[in-house]
C-alpha cells in the first residue's frame, strides 16, 4: 500500500512545473501589473484644467472666435468641473 502512494507522489510534478498553473496564475498577475502601470501613468500625468476663455484664432476673426466658444462651452464646463471637483 505504501508502494502505490510513493509512486503517485513521485509521479506528480511540483505545482510550479505544471504549465497550466502558469496560465491560470499568469493572466490575473499580468492584469494586476497592468493596473499598477496605469495608476502610475494617471498620477504622473494628470490632465490639465482647460481655460474658460475661448481660444482666439490667428486671423482674429470675431465670428470664428464666437463659434469656437459656443461649440466648446459645454465640454469645457464639464471638463473643468470634473478636474476641480467643485460643484
């Protein structure tokens, strides 16, 4: 009886030598590593707060300036609100 137990124990490889274990453990480990890299990038390079004044075109055309200000107003207000956290 001890002979058969010894044979099965010797025949089974150590857990880290089984390739399937590395597939099961490796996937989540890569995701956790990628999340830390993403966190580092988010902290190291924060998005700047956009200015609330409209951008003046090089030509200085008043119609272009007003059209840009009108088109960008909702996005700039939402972006600045999200970046500053002020209600």
